[in-house]
């Protein structure tokens, strides 16, 4: 190989290394040098409502709930945004139904007839208020326009509560969407009347339009339970690392065909002391016309913990066959309106930054006919002008502890010298 060939090879290698370095490092304007990381936002819909989903790939190098996140244009100008988990419009709340009948047929069921009002909205769920503390029961829901002719809208559905296990269970029954004025609920407990003190009805999806449906990002891949599960339980222990990516739900798979089990969730910062974090229930069963199942349990507990424990409460039943668990989070959705002719990126990784306050949080209006566009994030780049904003003592804790240790040694030495030095004789 001659010298020119070698030079060409060296030049090509240098260009490759320079390109690789540029792919993982970038510069921010001086006022943003306390932000360590950036990612390009690939936006294609200027003027419209855009959003980016923030998941574990960003949260690994960000503080909890990302208060330091900023959207910057190509000149380093800050762009307002708002944070959501899902976006919907024309949402309506539940309303209280009037109980027209609350009776008991011994050996069969407790029967409720609910009046939803003269002009009810479309609805598809009813929640029963009951003081009963521990139960697992089946219920049927029928609908009627005149309280005389009834049609089945839910053939069989479970309701439950497990207060002995610290779980509230589920007292909401979902059924086929309709706008009937009357509902008839039959709770299948044959030996005594099931106490019901009130009932709330929920509007159906016709009353809501999801612009951005709820999304999930998997944090823990599907796996089997721990080997050391206690009797009567099936247990998983999860280690999430820094805990910045919060668990929002756990989902199960099993090839068992019929079951109904409570699920208990706990969390811990050290894997030793555990605190209750709620739970729910999972089930699968068959009706005459279809199969019903619910295998995902939402988690609303404290979200900064590293360790999580999930337990299926089997009672006296055998563990579910071939059961596996996966854990997921709901990403933070960052909504903004990019301007035409500009490029944008997010900046994060500044643990001293506070959450920004924008007028957009109070003025953002999303109409029912509007469309929201998902933007992708580019690879993470490190700000090569980064300057750690923490005080010297936080950046160099070893120096602080060393100084304290030295001070203790000097104080001890001084005390020892003082004890060994005889007192001076006083002259008369």
C-alpha cells in the first residue's frame, strides 16, 4: 500500500469517527448547558396539535415525572407544551340512578330496578354502592324502555370486594351500550339479600371521542412467577432500577379457562420493607353466548419505588396454569403546536430544574373535530457543552466526607493532646 492509499484510509476513518461522534453529541446554546441530553423531534404537522410519547428510553436519564423537560427550536428558543396521558373531548361524568325496586327472592337473587331519567344518555356501565365487605358474586343486567319488557344486556358479570386482603375489588358492571331508561340488576346470592345503598351509571363511548387513546409501554417482559411463592399465592418480584419509569398496570396470561382471583400489589424502596399499593382482580368465564375475561390490573400507587411485588390470591384453589405476568407504563404525552419553518428537540437531564409554567396549560383548547399527530423522537444525544448545575459538595461527595473525617481526626487529636498535657502549676 502506497502513502496516498494510507492517507485516504486515515481520512476515511477520521471522517467516520467524526460522524459517529456527531451522532451522539450536540451543542445547546449556553443558557441550556445545565441540560445534559437532547433528542430531535421529527415533526411533520406544523400548526396542528402534535405530541411525543416519553417512555423509559428518556426516563432513564431524567428525573421523576420529567419536570426539567424543555422543547427548544433550532435557535434554542423555548416552546410551550402540556403533559397528558390521554386526550379526549366531550367527556361526561357518571350520574346517580333512582332505585325504584330493591327486593329479594329467596333461593335466587337480590333484584334492583334503576330509573335513569326521562332522557338518558347512552350508557354501558353501572356501579353498585354496598357496605358488604367481602364477597365474590355474579350479576345479570337487563334494560327496558318501559320497565315491563326487558332485554338482557349483560348475561353474567362478577362483582367483588376483598377487604380482609386490603383490596376494594370491583363493583362496576359493564354491559352492551344502550340508552334505555330502566336497568334491572339481579345479584345472584341466594341465602340473603345483598345490601345496595345506591347505584351510579356511566356514559358510553358515544359520549367521548379519544383524540389520543391510552397507550402502554412494556417495562417487564412476560415471565413466570417467583420460585418461592407462599402457599395460597402466586408471587412476582420486580426490580425497576431507578424507578423513574412508573408501573401503571400489570397484565397476566394463562391457559386456564375459568377463574376469578384477587390481585394484591406492594412496593418497596429497598426490597425488604413493603407497603400496600392496591390491586384488583382478574377473571375469565363463559356465558351462553360468549367468553368474558379481564386480565389487566391498573396500578395507582406511589410511583417512585424501585421494587414491586405482585401476588395472585389463590385462596384454596390451585395456582393458575401456565400463568405469566408483564408490567407496563403509560407514557407521558407531550403536546405542543410546532410552527412552520422550525425544527425542534427536547432537552432533559437537569435534576435542579423545576417544572415550567406556560399559559398553554390554561389556554389549550382541543375541539371535537381536531386531529392529533404523533411525532417520533430521534436517538439520544449528549450536550457537549454540559455543565453540572449541582453544587460542588453534591458533585464531589467524597471530598465532603473526607473533609468531615479529617475534621473528626483533628478534633480527636486535639482532645487527646489536651488530656495528656499536665495543668500548669499556679504560683502562690
